[in-house]
C-alpha cells in the first residue's frame, strides 16, 4: 500500500492508500462520519461508514479527533463529483499521531490582532496556504526569468555600513566595535556585481525601520534587485515590464486555483501580460493631479491617494519617469538636459496597489557621485569602495528593485501587504 499526498489522490482512484493528515472539521450521525482533512497539499473529505470499520475506530473518529489532531488515515480513494476537489477517501483505519488541544482558530470572525498573534497556526488555513503557493511560484519565476536572460545571482550582505535609501529608517546594530545597519537594499553591492558579471540580481530580505503604519509597508520585506552594465534606463524599463509580465503569466499558468481562493479573478490579470506598459513623466503626472484638483506642488513625492488616482487613469501598470532630485536617493543619474530631475522611474500597479518597482540609471561620474554622497550627509569613507566602481572602468548601468510583497498584494488582490509574507514584521510586532 502506498503512502501518498492528497493532491495525488486523482492518480489512485479505487486504490487503498495511506495519508498523513490533520483534521479541519467533522460531522457525524449514528451511521456515518465525515472528516474534513488537509495535509498541506490539498483539502478533501474522508468518510467512515459505521458498518465498514471497527466500533473503536468509528467512536474515535466521532469523539476523540479534534480540530488539528494529526493522524494516518488508510482507505480507498473514490471520485466524488459533489465536492470541489472531486475525490474523497473512504477510511477503514485511523492511527492517531498527535492529539490537539482546543484549537484557537475556528469558523468565526477573528480580529486582525488575534490572527497575527496566532500567525504560526493561521498559516494552516486555506487563504494563507494559497498565498504561500503564489509567493513560491513568483520566487521560482524570478529565478527562471533572470536565469534565462543570462543574469547571475549575487547575494549581497545583510549586515552593512552603507545606507543607500537614506538615513531616516535605518536599523542600527553593533558590529563588534563598529556601527552597522541591516541592509535597506542590496543595490550598491549589485552595482559592484554588474561591473564583475555584467547582468546580476539579488533576492533577499531588506529592512526599513519605518514608523509608518500603512497597508503597504513592512519593516522587513523581500526585494529582487537586478543591475545591468552597459545599459541605459530605456532598456532597463523593457526588462522591468518583461519581468512583471513573466511573473503574472507564470502565476496565471500555475496558480489559478490559489488566485480564486484569494478572491482574484484570474481573467482580470490577463491584460497585465500585454506589453508595453504606458510611460508618463513626473511632470505630466503632476499636471494630471492638478487637473483632478489634488493639492500638489511640483517637487513633492506622491502619497497613496495620488498614486491610486494616477494608476486609475490606465488599465495596466504605469511607469512614472524622471522624479525630482529632492525626493530620490543620491546614486541616481542626473537628467542629460535638466538639472532638477533624475533618470529614474517607479512602476505603479493598477487598482490602487501603489509602487511595485523603483529603479534608475546610476551616476557614473566619480566627482558627481562623490558630491552627491556628501550632499546626502553621508560619511564619504563608508562609500569609498562604491566610488571605486567609478574609478576603474566606469560604464553606464541601470537597475531596479521589485518589492515581492507589494507585487503579491496586487496580483492576489489583497487588502494588506502583511498577508503576503509568512511572519510579517510590523511596527510593534516581533512575535511570532
Ligand atoms: O523604491 P525602493 O526604496 O528602491 C530601492 O531600494 C532601490 N535601491 C532599488 C534598486 O534600484 N535596486 O524600494 C524598491 C521597492 C518598492 O518599489 C516597493 O515595491 C518595495 O521595494 N518597498 C517596500 N515593500 C514593503 N514594505 C516597505 N516598507 C517597502 N519599501 C519599499
Ligand atoms: Mg521607491
């Protein structure tokens, strides 16, 4: 007899198999018991008929098995046209593995904080499971895409002395007798990588001690950061849109069921696989906002209402190009004909999900970059190594960062970014 996973039940119809499961729910009458089972690969139903199993097993199923008890079931797989999964198991034996206390999560409305406190258990529910499957698929699609395009994955350090994205939200720590920070972005290291290997990318956790409590911000999130040598911004935008379309297509191909569990109609994602995505300048964006009566001045960063309005004017993700220097980091390349903007772009997701990519061409000139570091109030000595990249064979190069959780929030049509990561780090939340 074979031990299988629930997901493989369709291949074992009318065979007797064994499956390790947890109980999600049950109901019974005097003659029949229905057990709702899960094993992490799928959910399905087990049936016990009183006259087909021992008295002892039938009574155990009815009385002793509780929500989230773990046990082995043995029985025959049958088709079950009435159920969503399409198959069930007619159980003839049960071997209890782990009893379960009164399980705190039930079929009722639990508050947000309660579910966050019980995140380690909440992960067993169908929505978080579907989310983790989509997340896994997006990570694999990332490796596929950049692997196929000739990129090499370069892992940047997590402990660093550098602050590429500004000094306000740094996580400070001690590195023996030196000051150190948790990485905000691997970008500066990816730039060094691009000078060594031409096209590189990283995928790893980054940290921002942002004191803001919004639906879009995590303290710890995962970023994909490609960096490409001998490449200008226009070409980088093409890589960005191709990458996003590839991610959407991969999820559409392999995660339709998960998307439906999460409340996203898969068909609604199809337009986002069509390229190119529209491009407008920051200047144009400000004009559009002014016409729509937003109280906005040139030079100010967009907040969530502004981003949502702009995104709503398009039915695809939209690139906003050339932001003012005052609101972007020091490493960006200055515009060739204007001294007030950078050669950069953010990609805004449709439907009000905000910025999913930030990227730019990078400054290549040693002196200009050195001055930008000083103007940003950074300690030059910590960036000597970074300036070296402009001293020894500097080349045009561009890169970008996609926030994995922001992307997932959008494609799964989820209200809050915290639902896209297994154990979210939020303001004032370190456990579980
Ligand atoms: O725009 P950001 O700050 O850009 C960088 O860090 C660059 N160094 C990237 C690069 O060019 N290599 O962050 C990039 C993306 C944002 O577009 C957003 O998707 C996500 O990271 N992001 C966050 N996601 C969740 N929580 C936060 N607090 C985030 N901050 C940024
Ligand atoms: Mg940004």
